[in-house]
C-alpha cells in the first residue's frame, strides 16, 4: 500500500511539474489523487491511525467512486468527442454513491485487513448496485474507446496520435481488470477484496496514463472543454 501510494504520489507531483494545467491534465491529476487516496485509506484501515476504520473506509470508497466517470471523461477528451450528456450522467450516478458512502451510517458492515489486501463489506444489495455502477461505466468507456479507435483507423494518418492514446487508455483499463478477474477465478475468496486488488493493479494504469498517454496527448488539438459536474448541469 505504501509503495503504491509513493508511486502514485510521485506521478502526481511529476505531472504537476511537467505539464501546464489543461482540461486533460486536471482530469489525470484527479485520477492520480483518487488512486493515491484509496491506498492511504487502506493503510490507515490496517493501522488504525487517526480516524476510525469506518471513516477511512468511507473516504477510500468516495475516492475510487470518482474513477469511472473520470476515466470516461478522459476518453472523451482524447477522442475529441463532446458528448456532455453521457459524462453528466456518469457524474450524477457518482454523486449518488458518494452521498451514500458519506452519509449512511450503516454503509459498511465490517472491515478486514489481510496480508495482501483489505476487505470492505458493504452489504449484498448495495454491493450489487455498486458493482453494476462501477463495471457499467468501465465497460461503457471501453466499448466507446474500441468504437472510436476503429473510427479513427479509417480516417487520415494525421489522427494516428489520437488513435494511439485511445488504444493506450483501453489497454490501461485491461491491465487492471484482467489480472483482477484472473485472481478471482484462481482463488474465488479474493472476490471479497476486489476494490483493494483492483486498485493495486491500477498503479499500472496510472503509469500508462502519465508516462505514455500524456506525452502524446500534448500534441493533440483537443477541442473538448473540461466540464465539471456543475458546468455540465448548466449546459444541459
């Protein structure tokens, strides 16, 4: 957890130092901050330092709940697809779960710190709903990414840089989804720790995002503005 936190924090500081703040950079910084915050919260759930384990769990879940809409938003920026309604829908669904984790007193049933990951138990019903939310937006982004990558292939060679960034983002998704799925298949008991395991592999996604996508994305002529949830609401 500490090693992963250090890597993600270093990537965040490097991004701040290396690039001017643009629409894409803001989204990437939020992703890195969310990933690092979850690792910090996991560590403190295990150590019991500072806040209670329940409060650290709430903060940790809020941070990873932000990741699916941020990834979808980044994809739209890279592919230059100004579909504000879909991004708006993603942020609205995120707000619902963030509110649930922050305000519902019985959101978390129990916690368990194992040798390799942390198990958060949030109840069968909420867990199914959260899984549908999380994987729903992840697979939506991947599906759109594949569709838009195919469209870019058919266009001029000038769009090859944009194509490569979209493809890299899809690979970034697969690089933490596939190992998590394999781990769950080999050892079904690990399904209880999916958020923890997935975020552990997501450090590879952070590396791809920062060290491969951003250097190439800087050469793109991105016309899509970076809309916050409030700005999206105003432009409906």
